[in-house]
C-alpha cells in the first residue's frame, strides 16, 4: 500500500464581500490552527497587490503572524515575487523569520508581479529582474550561505541558515529553472492547468541534484471544496466560480455569497472558459472528491498536494479541510 500523499494549505487571505482585511487575518490564523491539528504539513501565503479581495500584500508580515499563532506547521510563501524585491531584503526578512521560528519557514519564489502592470511600476519592479530571475536566486542563496561571512555584503540574520527555497511556476520556464538548480518545484495548477503535465515532465527529466535536494520533488496546488454532499459543494462553489470569472472578464470583485446554481445558471460560454482555468478543481462530497483527487495523484505522481479552498463562509472552509484530511488520499 502506498504512503498517503502529503497535504498542505495555500491561503490567499481572501476578503469576502461584507468583510474586512482584519476579518481575513483572523480567519487565516484560525484556519492555520485548525489545519495544523489536522496534520497538514505547510501553510503558505501568496503575494498579491492592488486586489480588493486579497489581503496578503505584506506577505512576510503575515507569515510571521501565522507562525506566531501556530507551533508545528511549516509556514511560508507561495510565493514571494522575487523581481519585486531586492534579494538582500528577502534574505534578511526570511532570515529573521527562520531565526524566530527555527525549521518552520519555507521560501517559495515566483517571477510574476502578482498584480497589474501599473501597480508593478508603483512597486518599483525592475523589469530586467524577470529575465535575471535565476541570477537573483543565486544571489539570495549566496546570502543564506555560511561561506558568505567574509563577503562585504551579508544578510544578518539569514547567513548560514537552512531555509528551503522552492521555485514556483505556472509554465514550463520555471520547470527548467527548478530542475537546473535542483530545487523543489511547486506548480500553480489551481489557476494555470494547461502546462502542468509538460512542466512536470521537463522538471523530472532535467533535474540535477543539489545540496538542498537529492531527487525531484513536486508539489501541485489545486482547488478543493469538500462537503458531505455533492449538492452542497456545488452550491458553495458558485462563489469561487464567479470570483474566477471576474478575473477572466476583468470585472474583479470581492468573493460573493453563494447562489443556487439552478436558479442562477452561468452563461454556457463563460462557464466553458472558466472550466479551462479551474480544470484541477475537486468539488463534491467525500466519495467524489476522494476518487477525483486520487486520479489526479496517479496521473501526475506529485509528492505533495497543496490545497486552496475558496468559499465564502469561513466555517465551511475549515470544514472542507477537515473532510479532506479524513479521506484516503494517495
């Protein structure tokens, strides 16, 4: 019998309609505490900017908050958008986190802006840094290395600490980079499913062992809404689907309360476009979710499944993670 697949959490610190960022932060710490008790391995937060419905802008600050409210679960970034930041600052920030919370901090790195182009400019994002993503990672690794202690520029704290670095991606470019550097690879299949299988194949075929990692390690992020009945899950998923449809159409808004899908059907063309984006979403009762996730794991061979559960009601969100933890996954 195979080992159960490792389960982890991705939290976007969503701010639903009629709620505030303070509510989102309270819900995040509550979810982290619950999922820690349920045995989830990681709790990652993602850097986004200029989005009314997402409060994880100051990702490093929020990681520290969540780590302070928990005791065992690993907390990290899914991810820090490295071209938005100087590598030295990232090294100092995560060095501080890893000093405060030893052996509990992960550093996932992405190259996208995590926002629109105007906001990226307001962040003083260096457009060249996108092309230099690999070299910026090298610089960051240098600051973390014990051998950097004689260099004129040092990260203190940070120097000599064992902070796992992950490469995040939604395309094949990131797969080549993660393989070349011998780093674990996390794929954003929860919103970019199209290149998942190709990216995983590239990563595994081109992987070079490193000091951090001896063999390929893959994490895939998926959407999961697990309830006691298929009908309830479909009802809860209407909030999530309308949220993602707003991203596709450019009409972004906070997550809205769910609607009866029978009395509020989606436009067939819009739903077809949406389904391409959320292809790896597992929505239903226990039996349906377990079967579909296990087929996904068998197909992809992922080592770890990171789950995001975008539902309006926080209690239902927590309950979905509980139900998932009780299933036979892997």
